[in-house]
C-alpha cells in the first residue's frame, strides 16, 4: 500500500472505529470480544484496502459481520450465552430521560439479546447503522423479503416485550 | 406504557441502541494488529530484498566466471585479444585489488614518443588464484624501437628470458616509487615477480608486463605461454 493509501486508511479507521466497536458489541454482547473483532476487522480491511477504499464503511461492516460469525463458530457458543443483562449494558449510560423511557430501553435490549443471531444482525444493521432494507439485504447477502419479514417479526417480539412490561 | 406500533417500536429501538452504546469507545489502539502486521511485512520484504540482492550478486559472479571460461571450462584472463589460461581455482578480479596493484610497474618509454593507445582495448586485467595469489597483466602503449623504459620499480634479481620466441625479462622488483596509481598507493618495498615481454605491434612494439605475487615462476611462465600461443590478430 502506498503511503497516501495508508494515511487514508488511518483516517477511515479513526472515524469508524467507535461505530464498528459498538456494532460488534451489540452483536456479540462482550466488550473484550468486540474490541478483538474490531482489530481483526481493521486488519482485514487494511489488507484489502485497494478493494475496500471505494466504500470502506460498507466493506468494513461486511468484514465485521463475517468476523462475528467466525467468532461464534470458533467458540461454539451463541452470543446469547454470554450476554450481559440490560441493566449491565445500561450501567453508566445517561438516564436523563424519564424512568419509563429508560426502562423501555432496557427491555428492548433484553429482547434484542433474546433474538436469534440472524434477526439480531438485521435489527442492528437496520436500526443502529440505519441501513435501508436493500442495503441490509446486500450486507447480509439475503433477499430483501427476508429482511422485511425478519424485521417485522423482531419488532413484534420487542413490542410484545414492551407491552408485557407495561402491563405488569 | 401506551399501545405502540412498529414505527414507534423502531424509534424506541434506535434510541435505545444509540444511547446504550454511546460511551463505548476502543480502550486500546484498534490499529495495533495493523501496525504489527506492517512491521512483520516490512521485515519480510527487507529480508526478501536482501535475498534477491544476494542471489543477483551470485548470478552475476557465475555469469562473469562463465564469461571468463574457455571451451574447456578453464578460467581465462582476456587482455587485448590475448587469452591467458589461469590455474584451476583462479577467478578474474572485477577490480584490481590492492594485492594486485602493479600499474606502477608500467614501463614508461622515453625517447621517441609512444604512439597513441588503442582506447577500445583492455589494458589491465587481474586474476586471483585459488591460494590467494595474484596475477596482473598490463599491455603498454605501442612505442617505437629505441624507447627506453623508466620504471618505479627497482630490480632485485632480473634475467633475460625467451618464451615462445618472445624475448623479455623475468625477475623480482621492489617498488621504489611514491606514486598513487589507479587510486592504490603501493607501499615502498613491495616485491613483485615481474615478467616483461616485448611483443611486435605493426611496425612498433608493445610490452606485456605480468606482475605476480603468491605465484611461482613456473606457474607464471605457463600462464603467459598459454596466451602467447594465441596472439592477438
């Protein structure tokens, strides 16, 4: 890689690292593992920078998703098994909103953790990375219809969780 | 909490995902593996480059040695159309090493002015023997009969010789000059076995001077004789 190319990569890494780390964390729910996956992702992007530089963020997201899947396969465990509780995630997070809102967030996070991995990927891409149905389908290599139906099901589960909580 | 639809759930979800990860940032350098990989790669590339240079140098030596071999595979020394066969194990020196420095042995002829030299012809050639000895050959500029030699070397023991019909001298010389020749300063007192043969060159003459160290008289005679059998055309 040329010197200028490395500078461009460093700029990209500086700008995107936090977002990639948060994405990884939402997928694997393990802070340490998320950092490890971030480093792995950046190395893989760097080694393919000639190909990645056209759309580095999208490329890195794909690499990160694959790294998460590799990690799950290697460790032979689902992220659910090591997920932190919603309260643990919320620890240290700002709670300036009302108590209901804060509670609602925790419930949603717990519901997200309970989703199958494939659905969780879709939810994170759609609602954390703000990707469209088309973009999400492209990142995950699945049909748009699958994204739509999985999104609908996931939102239904989460809404149910919220409603159940509000009724208790 | 009121009844909510998909849109409201999505909005809540977006807020939740953002708020709960807002303070999450890398605690260590996220590029640590990139830096490590780059260092390893740079070292590997440097090693590869060094290996390539060494390989190219070895190939160059092989090619040079090949170019300095006759049809029988013996190493030869080329000098202005003369081809001298060297002892087994000798190799042609790419630059005249200090041990071979003998340019000052050149006979500067005085008297009738020497004729211009032929620029395209190699005038000096050296070879290192298997035992670390050295043979340097030099072909003087053409000169007319009657020119007298003027040398920076003092004869210690010199006698007349004839090899294959060419007359000349053979003996040991000690260097008495103080000149630096070809960037090499020859220490005063340096001793060389020097053979000088007068070779006809058109209507003039040239001197073939062969200086040697670590080579016996018999070996030197054999080397020179091998070249004189194939005189320059």
